[in-house]
C-alpha cells in the first residue's frame, strides 16, 4: 500500500499514516484537534514485511484498513528509552 506520512504541527515525533489517495481533511475532528495540521513528510510503499523505524508494518496496514489511518505517537522516554 502506498502511504502518505504526515508530521504533526503540534507534537514532535507524532506521525499519521494514510493511504496515498486519502484526504487528511476528512479525518475525525477529534484526531485533528490532537494532531494539528497534517504536514506532508514522506510517501512510502508499506508491505507487511517492511521494516519501519517505530512501528510494525503489518499493524500499520491493519489500522489503516480498519479505521482509515495509523497514528504513531512520540516515543515515551520512560518506556522506550
């Protein structure tokens, strides 16, 4: 699946993965309130076996299929580091 990845205008290291053809303006208002203005970061082809920096590709794809997007939260320094 070709995905467009957006960076949050409100929080560092928060990213939103959408199908490339999806319109971010149609996301739930509650999500956009938390995320801020989606800023295009990169476009990539995600397959279940692809290595991603902070997420499991299969989980990203499942979330996109189930809810239309995948929200990657910033790392938690107490847990992740």
